């Protein structure tokens, strides 16, 4: 169902001050959508602040060259974040994803709005503009800007293109539809230079990151007659290779490139000892259902959950769930 943007247009035209928020550990869809929406609201003469529960990761700083994104905490108090007319949440609608900004949303008297494309959803007491068929929230913001006859331009268009490009693995995941490509093509017509953006996003790797990938990829294991691939990262791997947990991003997609593999996951040991699971799958298999069994969520083809440690225990419980989905190989029809 395409979104009816009329109510959002009305909310915007009848208010002046806006706060935009996204999820913890923001990705390029979170940051890009926020920057794209902020530029749009500013074009309409609105006062806009972006206040997030986590800092912008270094590799995405280029999307916010003026460092306008604020983080809730000592510098931006709960009271200050509540002091707005409208609070817009983009790229999530789950309390658990909002970190300390969740407290702002509980307390604020502002009108609340959600713009999102995720399946999992809580009642945030917001007016929702949600389309789970959109590849990225960046697609929705682009479409909204076009609805208002204010097509994105310059850095704003680049931020929205980055949002879509990263949520689709540079337009290669199955969520890349005709709509995704045509929205991207329009953003190019507004001035985005995909080659320069690709270099910013994917060709600024570090030696540490490559070394970490070598360690983790060496551990890839396949199970259930080659239908599942998985690997893991321990805290020690990061210190050994001088890399960071964020450097594990995309390894799970590499696991999915093995022929015959239908689902893949990576387990990453967190600083507090918990285990973060990132799951991916091919069409026809939903990893969202697996993640939900551990209190996580996401999309059919990409989801995540936080499991208690230790690593062996987390691995065992995940394999147990996959066992019920992938029957033992001897039971497969010959
Ligand atoms: Mn997204």
C-alpha cells in the first residue's frame, strides 16, 4: 500500500519545531533519512534538530559534514529533547531500538510521528507512515519530498541515495525492486554521483578490518547439508587485529555467497559479554522468525537479536532453532 502523505503534510504545515530521531547504532539508512528529512523541513522554514541515542559512526560522518546530529546525554538533556512541537522517528518503530531517546518519547508532549519500513513494530503512540515493501526509509523520505514537489538536491539527495544503497547492499539484495531502482535513478537525476558515493561507503577500508575479516572468514562453518553458514567474532579478535566490532559489518553477507546456502548468521561477542546475532537469508526463508524467538526482530531477509553469552551457548541455541527448520540431511528426499 503506497503511503498517503497528506496527513504528514498537514502535521508539518501546522507545526514549527521538529526533532528527528533514529535507532541505536545508526546505519546509513538512519543517518541518511534523518539528513534528507531535516533538509526538507528546513526548506519549509522549520526549526529542526536531530537527536539520536547513539553517536554517528566515523565512516558515516561524511553524511553530516557540519556535525549537526546531536546525541542525547550530558550535552542534550531529556528536557531539551522534549522541548519541541513534533518528534519524528525514522527507520525504526521499536522501543528497544530507541535507547535513551525512548525516555524522551515517553515524556514528551510533542506530537509523535513514525516513518519506517520495518516489520517489527511497537505502539509508540505515534502517527505512523509505514511501508514494509520499501527497501529503505530513504525511499520513503524521497517519495515524500517528491510528493511535496520539493525533490531532494545536493547533499540531501546523496544522503537519501546512501540510505537506499546501503539497505539494499548497493542494490543487490532481493529488496531492490523496480521502485528502488527508479527512485535511485531519480536521485541521480537530481545530482547524486554514485561512483563517488560508492568510494566513500565501501572503499575506505582499513588493514585492521581486512585482517579481522581474514580471521572471521577462516571460521565459516556450514551445517544442515550446506543450507546454513555461520561464523563468529570474539572480543579478542578486535584487540588482536586492532579492529572494532563495526568492522564485522557485511561478513554475514559474504557467508551467504556460498552456493546452496539459504541462511547465514554471524555472532559477535559484545563488550558486556552478550552475543549479538546478525542473520541473513535468501528468498523463501525468513530469519525474522528466528530472531523473534530470541526477542529480536527485523526483516524476512535480514534480522538480528541479542543473546546471553557465552558464545558456545548462544551458538548452540541458534543451531537448535535452525534444526527445526532444516531437517537432517538423511530426511531430505533423494
Ligand atoms: Mn532501514
